[in-house]
């Protein structure tokens, strides 16, 4: 898959904006509300643990790949 780095950077910046606090500060990790919704939808396993990583379900893996292709594929 050929990816458009500019689209990826724009999406990452948008995700960082969702964690905005104290005028210009953002969190490095994914927002807890977002991970909670992904868990409720069955796309990831329980994100509440000490690990800094999360596990995608089979459905979540398929949805993640489809979203990556839709949002970030470079024009042909």
C-alpha cells in the first residue's frame, strides 16, 4: 500500500488536537474516551491496563486497515 505521509501527518495532528489542554499542550497517548468507544464497539480488547499498547480484535484489524486505506492512500 502506497501511503500519503501528508494525510497521515494531518490525521495525527487532528488526533493530538482532540487532547488539547492548557492552551497548547496535548497528550502523547490516545484519549481514554476514544479507546473506550473503540472497546465498546468491539474493535480493541480492554485498553485499561499498565501496558502502553492495545490489541485490535479481528474486526478491529479489518476496520483499521480499511480506514488506513481510505484516509491515507496516495493518489494513483
